[in-house]
C-alpha cells in the first residue's frame, strides 16, 4: 500500500490537467488518508489542504521508515505539518497559502522532490487568509499573485497552478484569468462563486465556460458539488462548463467514492476504508474524527453516530466499525519497528527520541528515576458528573492512608502534555500524550490507581483507557 520508491525527478511522470477528475483542497479533509482513498476510488489528481508557507518553512523533512512516508515536522511543536508517500508522488499537488514570492519559492523547493505540483491558493475567503493577505485577498492584488506564480514557474521543475474564485464582474474575471495564465502556469482552477457567495448560491457555470473559451491553458471547474450526486454527473458538469477537468470538494467530502466509475460505495464501507488508512498513516484521532463526521453528516444522530462521537482515540474509533483487531495489529507492528506514533508521543527528531520498553511497563525517565509507565489515556467521556475523577480518588486514598498528597510533574512538548505523579515515594505515568495539562495529570493518576489495585485492568480495557 505505502511502499518505498526511489526515482529521480527526470524519471517521474509530469502531471497534466486535461480530462482529469480531481480531489479539491479542503482544510482538514485532504490529509494523506483521504487523498489515498480518493486515488483508490479513481481520482486522477489529489490536492492537499492549504499549507501556510511560514508553517512549512519552520519544518524539517524526515523519511519515516516505519510508515514508509515522508514527513515534514514542525520544529516548534513537533507535529506533522505534511505527510506524503510514494503512492501519491506523481498525483499529489501541494497547495500553499502565501503572499510572498520568496517564501513561496522556498517552500516549493523544499517539497519539490515529494510532490507532483504546486498550487497557489487565491480563493480562500476565511478571515485568517484575508488578514494575512493570502487566499482570496490575492484577487485584489494581482501584481502580488503574478509575481509569486512567475517566480514559481521560472524556478521549479514541476507544474504550477492556482485556484481562484470568480469576481462579480465577468470582464474583470476574464482579465484576471488572462493575466494569471500569462505567468506560464500549467492550469487554473476556478470556483464558480464569488468570495461572498455561499454553497446555497448557484455556481456561475456560464462564467466558467467563458473562461475556458478564453484561455489556452486547461481550466479546472470547481463548485458543482450541489448538482453532483453520482459519477456521471461529474461529466455533465464538465460539459456544461466546457472546462478541461473537474475538481470536487463537498461531493468528495461526503462520499469519496464519487470518483468511482462503477458507482457509489455504501457510506459504512467508505468509512471503514478511510479508518484503515487513518491507522496505516498514524493519522491524528482529532483529524480522523473530523473527516468521519463530514461523511456521517445527519447520521451523527444515529445510535452508531452517537457512539462514534463519544470516541476520543483512534482505537475507540476503530472499535465503532469493528476494526479493533486491525488497529491493534498495526500498532504492534509499528511499535516493533520503533515508531512512537501520534497517539503515544508527538513526532520529534530521531535524536530526541528516548528508548522506551513498553513490554515491561517501565521506562527510565532520567538516570535516577524509575517510573511505572503504562500506555493509558484519560477519556473524559467515561466520567459522568456523578463519577469521581482519578485525581480525586487518588487524593482521597492518600488522605485515608495518611500519605503525602500526590505530587504531579508535567512535561510539555509542543501542544501535548504528559505527567508523572509521585505517591508514597513511587512514580507513575502514562506514555500517552494528552492535549492539556489537566488530562495528563488524570492519566498519571489513573496509572497509579491501577498499580494500587484501585481500578482493574478489565475496567480500563472495557473503558478504552488502556491502548493495547
């Protein structure tokens, strides 16, 4: 599925944009699992979510030998900014958010060997982009946009594109498209709504047709998801707009098998296929959950949906769709190969990794400290308002047994936290990195309660707290 390949730039197939069906860039959706799934179902090209130039510039490239991926790791918080693999190398386009030609080129040169193309986001209407003079703000500063595009085209060996929205005025839209095309870009993707229009507004297909007739480069039609319910609808949209290719966002977000020529796959099967890729790619549980929510939509109110919404870890998500064995098998495989996954520890430089023996349940935190360590998560959803939290139970135990009150030492790495609690001269902690300090302390307390036989292993497993 994800295998290593070594190819030179000259040996790779150059991406073209004629007669293609494309996964559009969508924030938080177009991470590696969804891109791979789209390729499985028949997408010809897959775009990444928008990645901001300065965030990539503070990242370093690392080959992940366990996952068979290439990772770009954020130096400031040790999270994965961008993850890709050889399977998509000749089909993935990285979309950057930038308002500066120098930064844009630096980023593009960083990833040039790992992607098939670079796209400049000129259509995002979000306040973050507008304030940063990126995205749709570039529609009002065409001189900045053309400088960025020309710089990229002149200095890269891979194709460069941009994605825009139409302007309220047809003539100005055509003028802008001609100007952008003059930079030498390989294609232009056009969303048929203005910056201020919403999905409920009709897509301006007639403007897309005029743009396609005007330009000599491929035009990629976007914005037609409202009318695309099945595979054949993609080509009706292509015919109506007269464009070279079609780019799908919401239609693909709801059911990625829209790319499948043989027809749609049932939602549950799509979710299972996506979850397997999430496990294979060590995808963050929060991102995995977000993508599944966008597939479930109104089905979140079903019994299955509610069970899913209560999940917090990748293991729990897998359990909802009866993929627990798959998840455990993969995780054991990764751990045997030395991967400290996202659910265990934030990705970090190889030289920063510390040896960890999870099979024995103990780990050396420092030269003179032995810590009883378990891979145990604090799952807030398991504790109703009338159930005491682990820290409270542990505090009451120390009072009853006339021990010193628990002392917590919490380590922070980027945006994640892990804690060690000292009780009666012994130290206890979880190898699971939590998203806040309070939860990290609760996790440490839970390990201590288990060691004191105040909570059983069976109870921890049943609740999903022990991540086997």
